């Protein structure tokens, strides 16, 4: 039985990776009114019928979206990152808990203080995407940007 499960999981993973990713990400820096303070913005564009999950999910629910910035001496993080809008929260038959999710588009926003204008900022985003009763394995994307 265990071998059948492993085989099915492997087939599902291979077929899932062969499909187009239903989520695309873009990373940018946007100047704020404060001196040397920028918003590092990771924007997810999500295909119709698909969702990604909020950073705040129940323990038994889906993998939450995370936004990890690789720190260096060229900038400093200011506070924690925020989501650009409130997620839709409702009960999921698939996970059997309340889940908080986004469809269409959402941005993850982290304030940074730029200490060196030539610095490159690199971020890793880990997320899980689902459509109806089907989920793809969690995925990590690494993006970078500079002024």
C-alpha cells in the first residue's frame, strides 16, 4: 500500500510540474514619502479558478504563503511584511478547517530602509496553490530587484 501511495504521489508531482504554473510573481521597489524608505512589493497574479493562501492559516490547513528576504548590509527591514488586502476566509471541505485565501492578485509588502543604493534585494516566496479539489505541491520562487 505504501508503494502505491509513493507511486501515485510521484506521478501527480511529475504531471503537476509539466503544467503551467497558475501563479506568477513580480518583485519591485516602490518609493515611499519617507527618506530612504521603500516598499518591497511581491505581487502574485493568480489564474482564474486558483487561489493561494494567506500567511495566517490554521495549523491543519494549507501551507501558508511566506515572504523571506535575504538580508544584506545594503538595506534594513522595517517591521513585518503585510498583505495588500484582506483574504477571503471560509470553511474548506478539502482541509476541513477555515482557510484564508486570495484569488486574482495579491501583493506582499515589506518596508525596507535602503542604506546602499547599489544593493540588490533577493526574496524567496513559498506558497501553495489550489483549484477546487486539487492542490499543487508547495513551491518556492526566488526573485531579486534593485533601485
